[in-house]
C-alpha cells in the first residue's frame, strides 16, 4: 500500500501563519552530528570524506536541539481511526554539498522545531547514513546538478524498501521554480522547495512537512500492523471498493471460498461466477449499504463442500462522508470445531440510529444480536474451477425462532416461559394481522371485521363449513362499448357541464358526484383522460390518445353501473385520490415514471367488473371465480387478470403494445401488485409493513440525535425497490377507502351507497340460504353511524395516521375528525340513519 507522491512548491515570499520570530528561537549547538568539513571552533567536526562505515556511525547519532519548540510537541500523539500512537519528532537528513545560507537556514529551522538532524556533504555516504538512521525527512540540494545529481540520489534512496514512507524534498533555484515538477516526481521526490534561506520560510516548510506528509506516512506505516492482524486472522475478510471491485482478501478468505488472491483482487464482485440467486441477495445487501447500514446474515459458499457461513458486511465511510469501502467478514473457527446451528437472523444495524418518536403510539423495539461461528475449511483449494455460490439460508422468521430457542437454553424459567409464548405467536401465519377479541356489545365491529378480512367462509355450528352450489356462477358482464359515443379528440371538445365539473379535479374536495351526473354515470373516461394527460401517461406508454381513449372506454364499460358503490364513479374517485397523492412532494421525489403510470392505471382498473358482492360471498356461493382463484383474493385477482385480458385481446386498445418487453413486465408487475393490495384480508399486514418498513426507519433518519438528517441517506432509503413497493401499496389503499376523509356531504353519499350494496348482499344471502357474511347489515336493523364508526376505528384511522406521517396530509385528517364526530353524534342520539331528522336542525 502506498500513495502517489506529490510536489508542493514553497514560494520565497510566502508568509507562513503561526511561524515564530527568528529571535524567539532557542539557542544551542548548530550541528552535533553533522558530516561537514572541519571548521575552527566547531567541536566534533568530521573529516570531509570519511569511510561509509564511519559516516553511518556518525549519522546514526542525531544532534539534539537545545530545546524543543513545545514541551508537548516532542510527545504528541496521532489518532488513526481507533488506533492511537506516539509521534516522535521527525528526523531530518540534510544533503548539501556546501554549508551555505540555505543549508544553515534548514539547520536553524530544525533547531527551532526541535527536530534531530544530520548534515551530509558526500553523496557516497548518503544512502549508508539513511539506512542506518531511517530519517523521516530528506532534503536534497538540487541547485547545482554538476556537483550533486539529486534525481539519481533520490532514485538510489527510493530503491531501498525502507524509504517507502520517507518524505524527500528537492531544493531548486528560484529561476527553476516555474519549471515542470514531473522530472522530480519521476525521480521519487515528494515535494519541491524553491530556495529561500530565511529561517521562517525553512521553519514553516518543516512544520508543513511534519503535520502533512510525515503524519500521513506515519499512518501508512501503522497500516502494516493492521494488515499483519488481517493476514493472521481466522475470520475470512474481504475488502471491496465503493464500486464493488475486490481490493483485498486474507488467507482465511482464500481457504474459505477456494480462490487464490490473484484470482480475486481487481475483479468486480458481480463478475465472480455465482448461482442464479445471488442477484437477489446482492440487491438486498446493496439496499442496506446505500443506507449506510450493516448487513448481517448467512451465505452458503460452495467450494466442493456446502458450508453455511455467518457473514457481516460493513460500509466504511471515507472522504466526503461517502462510502469508500465495504468490509466483508465471515466468522471463522478451528478445523476441529463443529458448525453451530446457523441461527443468525438478518440484522440491519443503522449506523446513524435515532429513536423513533411516534407521536401517536409507543412501541417496543427489541433488537437481538447474536453471533454464530461457522466452519472455515483449513485446506487451501487452488482449483480455478472453484466458485462462490451465495444464497440466503432459511426464512427470516425461522432464523428468529432459532435465535429465541438458543436464548432459552441459558435463561431462567420465567424468561423461558415468556419466550414460549412469543414462539407461539411467531409460529402463526398471520404475523401482521391483529387478533380481535369478540365483543358482544359491538356486533357492528365484529361483523364488519369478519366480513372484510375473513377468508371467505362463514363458520357455522359444529365447526363445519358449507359450500353452496345453488347460486348462479358469477360471469363477467360483457357489456358492449357504445360505438361512436366519444368522437376523436373529444377531450378538446368536452361539453361545458362536464368541463365545469372537472375544473377543480386537482383539489382534494373535488366532487366526483357532480361529474357522475354530468357524464351520465361515465365519469372515468373523462377524468381518466384528463389526469393521464396531465401525468404524461400516453407519452410514457408510447401510445396514441385514441388508443388510450378506447382503452378507458372499454375499462369503464366493464364496471357495473347497476352497483350502488363499486361502479366507475368509485374508480374515478380512487383515480382522483391517487393523482392527488402523486402530487405530494415526498411522493413525487420517491416514485419514478413507471411507478406513477402503474399507480394511475391500477387505480382506474382496481375494481373492474366488480359484481357488487364481497369475496366471502363468492366463496360461499361457489362461484366460478372463487373456484378459479382457489378462494384466495378472488375479486382482486379477477380485477387484475381481466384488465390485461381486455387490454391484450384487441390491438386497438392495447396501451402496452409499444413498450419494450422488460418495461412491460415491470409495469405489469407493479399494476398487479397494487390491485392485489386493495384486498382487505391483507389490510393490517400492509399497514404494519408500511409503518415498520417506511415510517419508523424514516423517522430514525430524520430524528437522529447525533447529526442532522443526511439527504443522501434519506433519498437512498426511499428509493429502494422494497420501500417504493410499500409506498405504492399504501397509496392505493388510502385512495380506495378515502371516503371518510372527504368532505362530509360526499362521505354521507358514499356511506349510503356502500350500505345499500351490503344490504342487498345480505338479502341475497338469506334468499339463497347462504351464510350471512355481515348479519349486522340488515336493512331493517342496521345502524349506519355505528358501522361507519367501526370502519373508521378499525381500518381508517391508523392507516391514515401512518400515511400522514409520510406525506403530511393534515387537511384529510381534519375531514376525518369532523366526520367521525358527525357519526358519533348520531350514534349518541341512537339514530340509525344517514342524517338526523329535520326537527334536530331547528
């Protein structure tokens, strides 16, 4: 390891800050061990041409200055990362053919600075003298090339290995100060000094050398001890650059992976032959690294044996506060040691951790960190065919369970019992879904929750399930698109009533019911074209406006206008809410054009061909869709599948036809994921993942107690694919159930419509002798205020609180608070309808 040498020019007129006045310098012997010609009155003077051995012996004894410049300077310490070591005053070797004013200037400067120094006039003894004393600084006179070939002497010194960390300065004439420094650099010089015999100039030069190059070289010398430790370590260690090029591997790493260092160093990590699963692993690791977090988990390296290895990857912050290196550590053990059960969970340790201050709820964040040893192969494998095969072993929940099991072995009975209860919870399949206790006093909440998040079957007496075959199978409604209903370029010729109804579509208080009336229950195509045009969806899809128009016509035609709630007006409402969210600053910075196009398309199609019945109803009725989708996410799967069936079957409406295959696959995946996210059985899972995967980590970065928020870290955290997926899911979920956050009059209308749809379903269930999914929604007994209060309490409040933490939507929460109070007021008066009776207004 070494650094490229550099040349620094000290001009003769430079005034160096902090330099002391010449007369303040302590007086003492000029030179105590200098190789100079005899001078009358100079004690200890040597012969002008001594033998090399004698010169070396004399040079080894440096002259002590009369007094150091600072009592602390001679015993100063240098901090190098966590390493701290003593920095003795640097030793100086002065190579001058004559003891002229320049030589005297440096001698006096050494005395003033408290640096031991040696003066040599004979070239042939310079190298011997240096090898005997290992000087930190060598100053060579390059003003008289005929008398002293300074570049040749410098090359001679550099040829010795011990000079690697030595600073060599060349003194040049004033007239040579403007010449190129490259010849000196090529010869091995570190700096260039333009002649100036002034004591202060020489003193300043020495101070700059001490606190600049000498300190840097001192730190580089300390690296030798670090590398010695790395080379002897039993842990397999690899260091890569910020661009993932391998820079160093120790012998233990070579043994572990079956590569020699020469096969790895200098190669890009991604180009090392691995199995097909490494790409996903690297994506996960890179996401942590970009957020300056450690990644800890388990690799499986294949080098003839399958050996599970506990691996920790640590980002190293360097110049500019940026990540400059990555250190990978595979924990090693002796060859006789058996492999301990690999129970290490993936742990993301935030290097800039801060406490999340949840303004609404308190939570306990327990981070268990355990270390596991893994077997390191002791026999070096030199086969060039050996390759690393990396993959994450075990599911994360399995690793967590294994860690708890390991902790139980050495825990008290009380702790073991508590952990047993924890394991019971963790072994369930619905980790993110809360368990609700039955409340006889609140049947509305019970029925609403069971109806919306149940798996499709209604539990009957005797713990038996029934599957009815009496109901007619649900089939898509193949409504024909009215031909010629919308003329070409109709967006530029929108009838005034429709244009007026869409004037404020960018505002949250936009009234979609006005647009529904103006368009005769066809609001989706008009609002869709306007919003899609504003976001440039046609340009992104590379399709014509006509194609987009025909596609929207087709999608809207497959919404059932007979449904009170799940019709194209609801789709238009969700589309408008999604567009509103996409315009919020943090969402704009986080999502890219693919995300935005996918979100708008998903909002438009998320309930296409909805039958006006819930998925549990379809499962109980044994409908064709329930059979097709195995009673799992029946409606949402149908909405997504039908969207692509309709789009791809006719080239005239295929808005995806001009996309590249890879872009289409990405967009299709995003649309399907967002549509499936609207399934209410996964509601609590999505909300909890968003809180724990986005809101809390973001708050920790923003509220770090140690430093101000790092914009780059925030940006990288938000831009990871996993984070963007959680944000898109949360966005469409909030848009899908945004009714309680709309202005009161709009909310009342939506409440009336959804209640009517549920009333109708209950009546049909009773008629067909099916299990009644939501018995509380009986037209004759249902309390609409109670049902809305329960819906807000259990589904809306926490979700919008989390969304507000991310997006900051106080206006929506104010609507939510006012609307909740409205329903609460009706319920406190024991009113079951949508509005209070007229006499209460008086």
